[in-house]
C-alpha cells in the first residue's frame, strides 16, 4: 500500500487562519501536522504532491517521496499522483489531520483485506481518508461534499466499501476553532506542541456561539 498526500502551496495555505496566524506561523503549522501524519504512516511508502518546492524539500527531510504538481485542481493532482505511483493500492490522506494515529492505519490495513474501498468523512462532509484497492476503480471527486460523491462512485462501480467513522480523522484544521480540537485531543502531537510554543490557549465558552475560545498570550 502506498500513501499519497496532496498539499496546497504555502501562498494559499489555510487562509481562514490568516487573522490568527501569520504566513510563517501557518507554514510551520503545516510542517508540524505533516510530522504527525508521517509518524502515523510509518512503514508505508509516502508520496507528497505539491507545486511548492519548500514543502517538497521539507517532505524529503521526513523521508517522503515527492511529486511536483503540474496541473490545476485537487482532483487533477491526485490523478497525476496515481500516474506516478507504481502499484494499484493507494491511501489518500490530506495534510491537515494531525490527530491520525498509527492504530488507525493498522485498522485500515486489516480492513483492506476485505474491502475494495474505505472512506473516512470529515465533519463538513468532505473526505479525510480514502483507501482504494485499485486506484483506477473510481473517479476521485474531492471538493464540496466529496464524502457523498465518493459513496456514489463506490455504488456506481459496484465496489465493496467500508465507512471508517472516526472522530479523530474527522478533524481537519481549517479554522481557529479547529485549533481548539488539537489542544483538547492532540496530546503528544507535534502540532499541539507547536501551538503551545505560540502561546495559544483554549478557554471554555458557555454559550451557543461555539464550544470554546482560542486566545494568544
């Protein structure tokens, strides 16, 4: 099984966090999330596809293999990755799910013996993990409510699929409130350590407007 991680260029990275973290801080947030993801994927051959040379250089330091992205759009990037990765069995992981653990990957590998496809949804209806026994078996349909789109693809092509419903895998870091999830659930992660180094704190919030408040200093 090979793993593929598509990563957006640093210039367009996590713009919804821009009022809370500056560009340099968002870059190192990504790098620490990648450290956590690579730790979970230890033992697998991991490929990262990106247009950003700084990201690709960092990934080489983690022991990953790199693919220079040539086309526009996430789905096209994944298809390019498929073309450049040998073998059929592939696991697609986003770069912003730092709560993923080795045990999740071990469970996926066990399940993969009995299923053609395994999918883990994000909280917003996206796809935060996608395993395909044959990378050509469906048309990848990321962006929008991709979880439902991929389920439709599985059914359309008659694949035996499994929904791996995991709270930890459902958390992708896109907003300031998402950082609070890392503080609460990310004990031992490089991502949480980095956020603590930035003097970021999480405070309880007793109201209907969110579950907690994220502050600095």
